[in-house]
């Protein structure tokens, strides 16, 4: 490392990082640091690479070189500033705010000339954007920088910047227009790699239905269908299926099928899933879609391809009632040549469920009987089960099915024989019914019939139609007149609600027992008892993998003014004792302060110790969210076979970040069904606040799932179920702040083609700070405010944070 020959110094710097033990690194620090400041770029670059490999061994030591490495970002040597950038990211990745400043300076100066360095900058920008810790101004600067890169001459840079822009969920279609235009130009490139990369970015982009309109002209993509490179033609097919319109679907599917035999199974499955999506979008074209899926079943392909086809046909049967008979016949014909036992069984079960809903279910008996005669015992047993099920539901088929069952009573295979005997006994013991579909009348049905007759007796007397009092008419009347519900229906609703409440009550009882046990332990400790009354506790969350050397979990205890964290550490090391185990924790907000840390004094092998961390809250706030970096510090004592300590040293261990979320402060408030409005209006003196947001979700289903998880409150009036007929949906939530104070939330949501998922949050609580903090926690974690949401929901909110306030 002190050689005057540069080549020797470079190689020694590269090698020493692999052979140097952690305890000796500090002795060589001076040599490495001097090498970083060396004017010879090759030596400086080798020293930076050495630092990169030494970083995991001694984090704190390498961090001291930050200033020297930052200066090397200004180096004119492309290799040096590339390596400096990568090492600086490694050092500052736990301090995103500091690293964001580095990125801002790089994007403003634009001094990088190395394409690899610029690509690395783009990837780091994508990383910090996805982290969600950027303010709107900085994010706007990064978007502007990426947009400039899209117009560079280097293909790698252009495609990487375009990929990052297309992955950003909060950009509007207008902001992405230039990027899509540039990608479209690459479709005409002579380079297959560039065309493939552009297609892949576009394919991922338009997977979001909101982005489909960005691809106006698809002629360039259609030209790629005839490309000799099958990877290009496969991606082109996938894109065209996503943007195809009803008038062109038949022609496109015909073109696609000509190439199906030449493309990989992965792309075949992607194409079949795209066709499945058309089932819901284009129900009138189900015959065209079914014909394509049938041809795919008959063609070549792996089990995964065939299963995707069967799943798509099954989806069509459930979505489009008119397609049931044709689709089921296609599947029945397919099993004549099917070589996959799992698909045989799946299709036989589908026939059993659906065939009796058709006018002539007997036509399927031949297909099922062929499976009994020609296949292995597993499939034969499934076929007999299908026949037995059909005959039990439709006794008109029994005369054809019973002889088949009787012929297999003495079958050598146990499963086949037992199924035959079982269904024959069922047919003999169960009385036959005259209807094609057995009707079992319960108290609810009798109650409905009575109310139907009372309300429609005059029309029935005048009518000569015998079906005027059919069950279908009664059911139709009941659905169109919900006010006609009888006592049986109300009783059924009450029972369902009671069952749901019992689940919550069981969980509440369990939580109550655990909470009381913890309260007793807290009272025994002088310091912990001074924190006040324990309100809530959360379930333990893993902070390390169960297979790690240390298995660490975190339980949060919520007080009025404090939060107590309990880190349980299980020592899974053999012949190593842990002493003075404590946690170093860095909070991401100034509204929480570490008050005290109780360390675990001794943790023997295969034993568990607890670390307690008390955190003081800002008294002016109720709900404070944070994400805390955390690592363990301890003394490792190595022991011999007799348990004697032979060596000891200080060590650290990184664990996952600790998150304190809104759901940690709230508990579900269980309300009977259809009572949310009454409870909401009962609190007349409560404060009511509202605000609008734009969410980064593609569908209402995913938005509702995330919102329920975020708040951790009780979902009222079955409001998690979406009515597809309505353009908007309202999610109703009820909870208790710290298990004491009632809180209600209404979230009115809608999907806009251009702006995504828009939401208005309305919170009601007797404590204004609680309501305000809930709205604040919502905006911090998920999204950003938007006047666009107000426009969609037709409410003039003026963009203020607190929109509506009642006392």
C-alpha cells in the first residue's frame, strides 16, 4: 500500500478489503483515507471500492470518510465519481434526508458524464420517491431532471429514466405523454434490445387501466406482431390485448393464435389472463373469447397454461350466465384428451356444480362415464362423485346414473367402490322430488311466501298464469321490496350480526386478560407505574427472522402521555451469553422523545430477555406516527463446555425498523348492523373534520383493504362490500381512541379515469385533536391532498385541511 508503483497500490487496496479482519481495520485507516485523496484517479477509485467492501465490517469507521467521498463526486474521472456515488449511498441510506440533499446537488449541477453513474442516480431517485419521504418541491425537481434525461442521446439513460417516470403513481397522464412518445420512437429502433425494453415499460404502464389512454396509436406495436424475435411479438400481443377495443377483438385474437405455438409459456399465460379480463369488459363477445380459450386448450402447452385456460373459462361461467352451456361443453370435450389429472378433477367438479342449472344436463353423463371407463382410480372416483351429485340434485337423471353406480360397487379400488355405495345409499334413502331442482323450504321462505301473498293476492286471483306464485316471483318481489322483510329475515340478520360480534368479543376478552396481567406487572415497577394508566397493548411484531441468531419481537403499550416499547430478545447462539443488552433507537419525529431505556442484564443461550423503552409524547397531540431505526448493543461472552467465560467483546445487531401507526392508538368499536348512522348522529356536541385526498390505488377493492388496515377500526354496516352499480362508495368505520373515546370515520371514494382513486375523509370525535390527528396521520402515511378529489365528489372544499367543523 506504500509502494511507489501505482499498479501495486491499486491491487493491494482491492485485495486488502477481503483479507482484513474487522479488529485490524482501524490500523489501516490512514493508508486507505490517503489513497481516497490521491490525485491518481485509479488509486482513488480502488480505495473507494475498498471502503465499499469494508463498510459491512466496520460501519462507523467508513462513515468518517463521508466528506472525502463527497468531494470525489466532483471528480472529472467517470469511474471515480461512479464509485464514490455508490459508496455514499451505502453510507447515507439510513439517513435519507442527507442523501436526498446529495441527489439534489447532483441533479442541479448535472456534472456526471458516465452513463452508469447517471443510471445509478436515476435508480437512487426512484428509491427515495418510493420511500415517500419527499416534499412536493423536491419531487418536482426530480421529475423535471428525469424528463430531461428522457431526451438524452444514450439509450440506457433514456430507458432507465422513462421506466422510473412510468412507475410513479402520482403523475398525471399529461405529464407522462412526452415519455410515452419517446418510448414509441424506440419501437422503430433497429436494436431488438431497445425495442424489448420500451415494450416492457409500456406493458407495465398500461397494466394500470388509468394509463391505457396514453397509447393512442398502436400501429407500431401491431407491426411487431410479425417480428422474427418472438419475445418482441409476445410483448406486443400482451400490450395490444390491454388496449384492444370491442370492434377489433376477433381479428386480434385470430392473429394472436397463429403465434401461440411459437411463444413461451410465460407469455401464453399472460395472454390468457388478458383474455380473461375481457370477459368482464366485453360480455357480448363471450363466444369469440370462449373459442380462443378452447383453441388454447387443444393446442400445445404446459400444465400451467392449461390450468390458466380452465380458470379463465370458469371465470366466464361465473360472470356470464349465457355462456354456461357452451363453456361447459368445451371443457367436457377437452377432458377427452386431457393428460393432467388435476384438471380432470377440477372440470368434473365444475360439471357437477353447473350442469343442473342447464336445460339438458343429461348430455354430460356420456363425458363423465368415459372418464370412469378410461382413466385412473383418482379420476374415476371424482367422476363417480360428479354423477352422484348430479343425480341427488336432479332425480330425473337417476335412471341413467344408477346403473353406472351399480356397475362399480365391486370395483377393486377402495375410493371408487366406496363412492358408488355411498351415492346409491343416498339415492335410496332420500325421497325423490318432482322438480329438476330440489326446493327446501325453511321458516324464512314460508315467511316470504306469506308476505308475498298478502301484498299480491288481488293480482294472483286475476292471473291465469300458474307461475305467478312461483319461488322466482316471490324472490324478485322480496328483492325489489326490502320493506317487506319478515321476522325470519330480521332474525337471520340479528344472528349473523351476533356471530360477527362474538368473534370481536372473544378477541376483546383475550386482550382484556392480557392487558390486566400487564397492568399488574407495571404497578410492581416504580418507574413504569409513574407513566399513568395503561390503555392499550398491541400484538407482538417480529423485528428479525425466526431463523436469525436473535429472534426479536416488539410489543407496544399505549398510555395517555407515553408509549412503552417492549423488545423481547431470544438468544439462539450456542455457548454465547449476552450481557447489558440495550437498544439504540432513532425516532423520525420531534414530537416523540426517548424518556428511559431498561436494558436486559443477562440473556443466556436459548433464553429470552426484555428491553423496555419509554417514549414521551408531545402533550398537544394525541396520535403521533413514527418509523424508528433500531439496533441492539450488547457484550458477547463466549463460554467453554464447562460454562466458563473465555472471551468477551462489544457487538451490535441491526433489526427491522419499529413503526408506530394509527391502528396502534385505535380499537374497533363493534356496532350492530345498520346502526352506524344512528350512533354517528348521537354525538351532537362532537367535532367533525374533513379533508380530501388522492390515493395511489388502482381499484376500490385495494384502497378499502389498505384503509381498513391503516385505521384498525370496526367496519360498520358491511360497508367493505362494493356495489358495482354505484360510481362512488362509502366506507364506514367506528373505533375508540386508546380504547376509551368513540371515534367515527366516513371515507367517500371514487375512481376517476385520469386522476386515480379520490377520497374524502370525514372524522367525528368529541376531542378535536383526536379527529385532527387522525386526518393528519392519514395524509402522512398514504397520500397527498388534492382539489381533484373535491371536484369528483362535487363538494366545494377550497383545498383547506379542516373543511367542516361542527360543535
